[in-house]
């Protein structure tokens, strides 16, 4: 008979529906135009009025009215959210109130100007980030944007209009919109609207018509906008598996450098990748120039990497001396089919005629890969004149007073040593070697090639001046000396160049080795970690060790749990601000939106730390926070942090999967125990109920003919079976007192001897003729326990001993203290436990045929209940046979609260 219930739990169904509702993402509809004034905002408000009439909860979050009467008129009747006032440079600015919108949570919200940059002090830097939060909260959004605000088209629009647009949005925001509505009017009609003052105020209209809003500009912008909308429609209509497979053969790569043309290359690659629906990678190679770059060059590289990441590229940073070779090898390994590089209009020099250019090297090394060369802009140079008192005069040629003094000092020392060797009549060849050694040292301690080259020339002149006849002149009258000078110069130059290259290669090798070693060490330690808490602490230790910053890790959403683990760095000052509520709010935002935030980002820029989520399968496993009290993380540190985060993700995923597996195993065991309990009850209740039914039926049917003795025997049997049923019910009630989950019980300090005495007194009422001995320690033994449950355990053990031992035998009960545990023993003088019963001694239900044949009612569920109660007290229970006959049942309870006892 199977009592198992396979119906789904209604609470689980409701919880699943709630989670799905919580994770539901809002729909984004963009009203797209080619210029201001085409009617995007009006069309958006008109559609909102229709939605309102259909019963949709609509809210106007923020709309730029521009004092246009048509816009103000069509807004009438729409619920409007009050703007947030922000003070900036003594001006009161109106901004979209994101927090109020999230609290109001309408079905549909209107937020104008998708590309708008928020005022300083707002949570997000850009408005499209506000809209992403609304979508993540399950709110549908209507918004507007013009074609010139798309990041990938920024340079194209700039070439057409000669106006740089600073407010842009990533193309991913546009491409992932659920619906794009193109709002279009003829350029001539738009110009008439401008002239009539319907778009801008009169003082701005004339300037706009002279610069941006010319007929030619509007015509070209309209064409670009229509092409963009058509590409979107084409992509939606042709997005089929066969096309995906066909296009999967295309993989683009763009090379990033400090050149002004890199941003243009990135945008061109993004547009091409979007057209072919192909993946693309942005690669930056750190070479020997990396250490000597100016701050402006480093900032430009960081900006280019951020731009590529924002447009959806995979960012890769490589190391090597020869950039072309490194890129070629990477392209071969990763299956790149198209490479995009920039070409600046550099001035020709004598060296350039003998040296292959970067693009020529790539074409030679990658004949099967298409190379796309994007011409650069010659408008301006990005190099700063001075960087830390070091003047850059060419590639790897730097001038600084410190390096100049080092060079002069080394040459002077070499000259003194050479004069000493000459005084000792040592040959000129050794003096030449001294000067070559000095050139090598100079190349080692200075930056770039400049001082190595100067030292090579200078040592030849010094050798000629001091050590060739005639002395102290630059004339050399002896035969062979000119050849000696040339060879000496060449050796010095070659030695200097090789030294600089080896020094750079050694630095790059050390960096690569360090990163590889750190990743290997972290991976090894994380794999060896078996405890979740230990893993979190290990993560923080490595964050502090690698980055020299205080670290905090949230394993759960800080809004609902106190799950942070904080570690202070000795190099970071007081970083206790990481524990404040404002920082916890930033971590909560990262948990909810699965994006980086904090110092150095465009979201919650005022935070004191940088926060990165650990995301696996769209689920946030944790958030890493690094203090930025001593400066924000640079791009290299962020990339390295991402590499480490991937290792952390695997470790946390392993812990979560292990925990989920344990939970499923426990649920399976609970379900199995529940089924076995029901089967066990049905099995054990059948015999006494049958006995009661048979005895009562015999009495009723034979009342007139039955003698008194037989009647008494049947009534006694009915009483015994009824008492057995009562004890069974008491056992079941005892089980219900144990809480679900980890089976916690409410413990209070109890005297062990009092609990034993109460249990024995209850047993004596039913078995008055049985002999029971008790032995307790002389000192009072106080044990934390649930007295009623432990009393039931002792009663069950006594009853079991009485049942399986002779009538005249003794049942012994002993209580003693052993270490930090209280030991309870119940022993009998029966036949002991059979080998057949031992494996199932504490099981709730025993398969048919596994129980001894002489057990009419079986051992029942009493021992199983005893074991469950003892485990709930963090104790353990065991049984064994005595050598002289009989069995001993023993259980232990910890004497200290919270102590686990295996």
C-alpha cells in the first residue's frame, strides 16, 4: 500500500510563478529619427495616450517639452512623474527620478532622450543605464533617440556635419530593443519647422540652421537613419539558423593602439560585425613602448578599450616585442578572418625606406586573412611634450636629465678605469672592452635607445681622444684605427639595442609569468577549498595580495542578508567605509543589475570602491568590492580582475552545485523516509487492529455461549493491542515535535536522573512485574535536551528490551559522563539482535522478507524514532550484542549547547 503523494506542491508552484514574475524583463520601444524636430516625442506621447485608453498603467517619467505647444497639449491627461532637481554649478537642473519610478513601478513609462548624460551626482552617468534598470525591474519603456547618437555611427556623422556629438549610446542598446519605430519627415518640411520656431528658440534657430541643420546634412542623416532601420528589419527577417552557420565563418579583429585612428577603426569594425552578424575582438599589444607612454597616450588606450567593450567586443590584451608577430600568431590560433588596422599619415624618413611597415608585415605573415586599413586623421597629435621630466623625441627615444647624468657618470668611471689600465701598460683591446661594457650598463639603466646610441658614439670619441696617438686630439694617424672605431661603434650599438630589447622582453615575460602563476595558484587553492566560507576568505586574501587594496565580498544580496566578508589591506589606510550602508547599496545594485558599478565606472561613480559581479548562467553568485581610496582601478587591473573572477566563478558554481546536490539528496531521503514511514505504519498497525477486530467480533458473536475465562483473555488482548496503538501514536506525536529542515529541537538544561526516573515510572505502570535496575552518577548530571523527547527515547528502548527478553530477566539502565558527553545505556538479557536485523535496526521500514519470522509486529518505528530524536540533539545512537547474551542500546548527548557529535 503506497501512501506517497506525487501531486505538485501549491506553494512551490506559487513560488515559481513569483520568481518568473520577478525575473520578467520589460520591453523597450525606441522612437528613432534622423534629427531633432522630426516628431519622435510627439509620436511617443500619442502612442502613450492610446495605451492609456486601453487600460495600461502609463507614466510620463521625463519628457523634453522644448516649450512646443503641440507637445504640451498631447501630454494632457497622462500621469506625470515630478523631475528630480539637481544643483550643479549653482544651477538647478531637472533630471529623471529613477528611484521614484522604480517605487511607483508602472506598466509603461516614457523617458525621453535616450542618449542624455545625467548631471553629476546621479546614480548613473547615462540615461540609457537608467532605462536598463527600469527594464530589469519589469517595466516597459518608450524612449527616443537620433541617429547621430549611435556610437558606431558617431564618426560618420562627424565627417558629414563637422560637429562632434559627445552624447552617444552603445549600439547594443539599440539592437536589443524590442521594437524600433522610424519617425520620418521630409528635410524641407523639417527646415520649415525650424524657420517657424517650432523646434528651437529663435536665438538658437539661426545658429542651428547655419551649422548642423543644413539641407545637405539632413538629407545624408536621413539616409543613414533609414539604412540603420532597414538593417534592423533585414536582421530580424533573416535571422535563421542556416544564415547563422554561414556567417559563423567570419570573425573580425581590430587592433587598438594610442593612435587617434583607433576609435574610428573600432566603430568601423562594429558596423561590419553587425552587418555580417559576426563576432569581433579588440586586441591591444603591450610592447616595449608601454612603460614609456605619456599619461595622455595611456588614457587614450583606456578610452579605446572601454569604447570597444561598450560596443560589444571581446577585449584581449597580449604581450610581445614585435606587435605584428604577436597579432599574427593570435589571429592564426583563434581563427580570425578579417583584421582591421589604422594607417596614420606619418612622415617619411630614411629608416622607413629600409624598414617594413606594420601593415606590410601583417600582409606578409597572414596571406590568407583579409587586412582592412582605415586611414587615420592628421588633425592633431596626442603626445604631451613632457612626462615626468622626460622628453619624447621619437619611438623609444626619450630624453631626461636623470638618464643623461647616469650616462655621463658611467662614461667618466669607464674612462678612469681605462686610464688606470693604460698606466699599467694593458693593451688597447681591453680598454675597448671596458667602454663596450659601459655602453651595455648605460642601456640597462636608462629608458629607450637614445642614451645607448649616444654612449656608443661618445665612447668612440673618448677612446680616440684619450687613448690613440696623438693623445688628447680627435685625430687618428695610425693605420687601422678608423676600422677599429667603426667596429667599436657597431658593437656598442648592437649591444645597446639587444640590451634594451632583452630588458623589455624580460619585463614582459615576468609579467606574463606572474599573471599565470597567480591564476594557477588561485585555481589550485580554490579547487582544494571544500568549505564555502573558506573559499570566500581565500578570495579576499588574494584580492588584497594582488591589488594591494582592501577587499569585501558579498555572497548574497546585502539588502536581505548580512553576508559580507571584509579584509583590510595594510597599504590602503582605513577602509572601514566599505561596511557602510551607502556602499552596501552599491553592492545591492550590482546584485540586481549584474553589472559593474562604483568608482571608475559610469554608475554610482561616487562610491568608494569598484564592485564586480560574479555571474554564472545569468545568476549572481557574489560581488567583489575593491577599495579605490588610493585611486581607481586602471584597465589592466580590471582585465586581470576579470580573469580572476572567471576562476572564482567556477569555484563558487562548484560550491552552489554541491549544495544543490546535497539539498536534492536530502529532499530525496526525506521523501523516501516519508514513504517508508507510511508503509511502516500500515505494516505495524495491521496486526493489532486485526487482533482487536477479531477479539471484539468473537465477544459480540458468542456472548451467550462464551465462558468468562475466554472472555477475559480476549478483553486482555484488546487492552494490550490498544495500549500498543496508543504508544505508537505517542511515538508519531514525538516525531511531529521535531522541526523540518535540519531537525532542530528546543533544548533546556535537564537533570539526567530525573528524566530516567520519569521514564521508568511510566514503564512500571504497564510492566509492574519486570525487574529494572538503574545506575546514575553521584554528581548531578545536567544535559541540554528536550526532556519529553528524550524520555520517549528511554521508554521506547525499555519497551524494546522488555519485549525481547525473558520475563524473569533484568533490564539495566545506566547513565554516565564520558568526556563532554552524557551516555545513556539500556541493556537486556534476551537473545540479542540477529545478523538479519542489524542492517535495518534503525530503519523506519524494512523490506519484506528481511525481518525475522518470529516478529509478529516487527520492531515497529520505535527505534527509528529514537535515532531521529537523538540526531536532532546532535547526538549519536548505536547498538551491540553482549558476550554473555542480550543487547545494549546506547545513545550519547553533548553536554554543551551547539556541540556536534558526528
